[in-house]
């Protein structure tokens, strides 16, 4: 009976550590939106840390990646169109 509780304690401690560290990085990134700092880096890093344990963080990280990819595709299309025009 004691063997299972050690594993449970490790899993719980890991989940708490990931939650604390990931939430801190994410919150610092959100603060950096209005304060000077690299929010564009801190927010995804916080989501990556949180996604190790939480499905909702994986969902938001996926949406963020899709949004960045769509924006990059849009920018590449605009640049290609400018080169065709000139």
C-alpha cells in the first residue's frame, strides 16, 4: 500500500511544480504585454511548460501556433505579391 502512495506523491508534486512555474512565466508574459519585455516569447514558453501537464494549455498552445502560422502565411503572400508587381 505504501508503494503506490510514493508514486502518487511524485505525480502530484510534479503537477504542482509545473503549475507554479508555468503559471508564473505565463503571468509575467501577460504583464509584459503592457510593460517592456519580450511578451511574445514569455507567453508561449509559459504555455509550453503548462502543456506538459494540462490539456487546456496544449489547446491554447495549438491555437497560438495556428494563429502564428496563418499570420506568417499571410505575410509571405503579401511579400510575394509585392515582388510580382515590381
